C-alpha cells in the first residue's frame, strides 16, 4: 500500500517497467563471470588451511614451471603498503607475513584453464608457523590475549595505550545524566544479547576480468557496488595512478554491502601484468563464504528505565562488535541507530570493536544497526509489558518528531509517528492470535547516506534523452533516475535511457550503499536535467530574440511567454549543432548525509511447534517512511527484501566455526536462508513524509527494512513460548531448549 499522490507528479509515483528486466529474466545480462576476452587466462587463489599462522616461506617454482601456467603472484609482487587503510585491504586480499583467518589468500595463479590453475595451486608449497587462533570476543579481550596485530592500539582512549590490543576502538555517546535517569524510573529492565556472524547471501559470487596495458590504460571489469572507490584501491595496490586504470562495472547479482571493497581485482590485474594476457577470477561459493566479508557478530548489554506512565527516563547500552581479521566493524552504525527513534533525555551508549581470526567483516544493509536494534527493541518490548502498556502506544509516547534533538542533531520533518500510527491502525495489528502463536513489533532507524555523486543528461537529436550516472544499479535505480529526469523534462519516461557510466565517462561517484543512490545521485540527475533545460530555453530564447527569463518549460516544450510560441525538445535538439552544439547537462555534488533519515515499524506473527521448536512466520507487515516513493514497485521490493533477510537472520542464519576457526557451513545447503515457501507475503505500508532537502522528497529505503525484523521475530517467538529469546538465531534446537528450560522450572 502506498500513499495516493494523484496529481502531484506525472511520472514520479508510477510503476514503469525497468529496462534491464527482460535481459535479466532471459539470462542475457552480463555479470562479472560472463565476460571473456581473446587470450583470456583463468585465475585461481590458494588459501590458508590455518586460521592464524606466520608465513615462513612460499615456494611457487613448481607451479610457475607447469606447462600452461602463465603467472603466479604472492604479496611480494605488490608494492609495500603500510598497515591501516589501504594496507589492510591489500593484506586482506593477499596475506603478507601472516594468515589471519581460515581461507585467507596466500598466492594466486593464472593458467589456460580452470583445471590447470587448480593443479598449479597444489604445487605451491607454503611453510607455516601455526599460531593459536583467537575465535571469541572473550578470548580476544583477555588481558593475556594472543595479539593479531602488533601495530593496533586501542583508539578512543585518552591517552592512547602503549600496549597493542585486539580491541582497536572504543567509543561513547551520551546525553543528560544517565544515573539520574535510572533513579527516576519506576521500572528497569536489563538483559544481555548475542547475534551471530551472518552472510549477506548475495547469489552472485564476486568476479572480475583484468587486462593490463603496459603502454597505456589498463581496464578492469568487476561486479562491484562502487567502481570509483574500487579504482582508487586497486591503483594504490598496484602502484598506478588513477588515469592508468579504467573500471567498468558489470551487472551486480546481489551485494547488500558485501561488494563495497576489492577482493581479487588487484590480484587479477597483477596476474595480467605478469602474464601479458587478460585474466578472469571468479570466487566459488565456498570461497565467498570463507573469505567474503560477512556481517558482524555482536554481544551487548541493554538497560532501559521508564515511569509507569510510559515515559522512558534512561537508556544504556554496551555493545561489542566482532571485526574479523582487520578493523572494519560497523560500530558507529549500531551506536547511532539503536536509540535514535526515541526522545529520551538521558542516554549512554558505550561500544568497542575487536579483531579476531575470522574473515574481515563487510557492510550488510544498515551496517551495525540490526544487531544493536535487536537488543534495544527487545528490552523496549519487555518494558512495555512490565508497565502494562501497548508496545506501539509506548513507542508513540516516546517517539522523536520534528524538532526532537539527540546525538545526531535536530530532526526536521520525519515520519516515525505516522509509521507507528499506520501500524497501530492496521488490520494486522488488530487481528487475533491462537495458542502457540506470538506477535511483536519493532522500530528501526537509519540515518541514510548521501555523499559525492555525478550525472550527465545528454539530449539526442531526435528529442530522446540519455542519462548517465556513476552509481552501480543494485535495485532498479536506473529506471528511478530516468523517472526523475522525465519528470523534470515533462516527457514520457520511455524517451529516457539510463545507464551506469564507467570511470572514464562520468565524474566520481561514491559506492551504491547506505541508501544514498536515489538521494545523492538522484539530486545530481535532477540538477543535470535542469542544466539541460536551461540550455534548451536559452537556445529557444536566442531564436526568438528574447531573454531566457521570458521562456518557460511546459509539457516538454520551450514556451515564449511574450508571443506564445513553442519549440519541442525534438525541434530544439535537431537544430542544436547550428545553435551552439550538442546539449548536455552535467552535475557533480556532495550531498549532506543524514538529512533524510528513515524509520520503519514492523509487525510479526509467528507460530511455534511445541514438539520441535520450529518457527513459522504467519504474517508480516512492514511500514516505512520513504519520503517519496519514486517507483513504488522497487520501494516495496526493498522493504520486502530487507524484511526477508532480517527474518532469516533472526530464525536460522549463522556462521558455525569449529575450534580451529574453520567455517563448517560454507554454502547454502548448510547455511539456511529463507525460501519463498517459508514465508507469507510481506505486507507493505509506504508512508510518505517528504524530505525537504531533496527535490522530490526522497529519503532512501534500502537500509531501514532490515533493522526491525530481528527484534520483531525474536520477541514474537518469545511471546509464543513464554521465554525471552536473547541469543540469535531462534533455530528449532535453541527454541526447543528454551521451552524445555521453562517446563523444567
């Protein structure tokens, strides 16, 4: 369901077909693994069988001498980069001196066939000094812990310690007087929570194709969320300048934050450099699980106090994030999201991030927020129960609104109250439950990204329009950008094409992530379109011998207000060569992040089998403030997809490691994600409170929908069985064990 915007816009808010849909459905779209060049070699990567070890030596001579092998590389082939930043990215891609997780890459080969490349890997001899792996937060944070990095010292403490630590960052956010806040509370609830390491579950493993050119510009094709940042990283690792490398984005078969940084692109390019031939590397599913960056595991303690009238007086959290082998934990995202939906005077959030011998974490939709919000919203549900107040009314009483201020600043117009009211008034929330069933609600907040984006709008001689932007299309953004351009031009969207430009054909643009694309890149497209319209008005004005101020734009035409003359887009563009040359609008900007935050409210009903502990999701409703839904189909799809991923996180998904740090379920057979048959239709309610800082009121919708499900599902399960579920996932064995403990007590 979406707000009726009849009459507000002509194009925005409609549901045109996306131009890339047909070729994707027919299998004709080109993804990273589909690309091929003449003389192309196949790259394969040798990975460590140890989770923590020093590399004493690597002997590649036999592999290099194998007939059909064109190149072998190790970290020694790359320029030395100091630890931190790009140095950590390089060491994560290819181990230098130490391996830091099972599956850490140590060498790579390029050969005439994949089978030959695999044979060559078997011939590489690596001598290790095996070290004790650090696999839990408890072990990593011990005073006498095995240290992963001698150069890491805890930041966020003044003065900085002089002893290295696995705790690389501590942070704190506070407002008011937390002690006084708890003294004013009539009810206080305190609980501890854990969430597991999880996979983003994108279906397409990372893949790239590299062609090194020693005399000119090298080219890299990659399935990436951000080809400009990828170019910067790979160029640094290769010792190249940016002009020497062009990156062309391929179609992306799912990412969700997992493809924001390089995995094997620099390796492929170095192999191509040494071999003198193009090289393609495609990670296997197992490699993606073992070495692709997962979502972070957490441990947290939450304490919330409230008066009997429902006023929250204090909120406290201490949350610890696993970072994997290198600093990368989304600590900030969790800390700033978990309590930001509530107008509470006394708040203290403490957090830290810890390295340990697992694959380096990557972003996963709303990085850090689902884990933190699971803990916070679970306690809020328990507080509302203890004061005998409806959980949505409890949240309405404390919800932030326009003018509310917290650690993020002062909110402008926001739609949280409208989302809560829509959820409360929904037929779903008013419906009844039967025995063994439970219902719960949860709220999610995401600040929403912005940042640097570029776009160009090229007017063709027949009046059609070509829109080019620098944002990788992960979710139908090309058609949404075309719709905004068509709205500005007042022409049918069918006359507008929309493409993703490579690093040579459009200005710098940041990664597609953080719900920033339709916000920031959308603004760039609108500005570029307005630039093109201004040029067309000027061309028309010159022909009419009037000023541009006397020309308006109506229904895809320049209109002379003094004589009621008109020129269509086609007429203006057809004559463009004779009136000053082709017409092209351009825009590059740096949109301010956080100016269009989004809120989501979810309702979940479940039924638990008392004999097996199996949880069945019966009904699920997701309410979200989208600002303005440019293309409602894709807004609904984002909301439904985020909800499904969150449901899987809550019910089944987790990385399972043995005592040596070996991942035991590196594939979708043993890593259980939800199937269509597991779920009801996710019901959506789109609330639209426009963001005044965007020309079309956009807020961004990609992150918020994954944030509430963990708490909504876990608390619904808890309500069904009468036991609080504080450790995810709520898998059948864990649910059954909780019920058995309850029965024994």
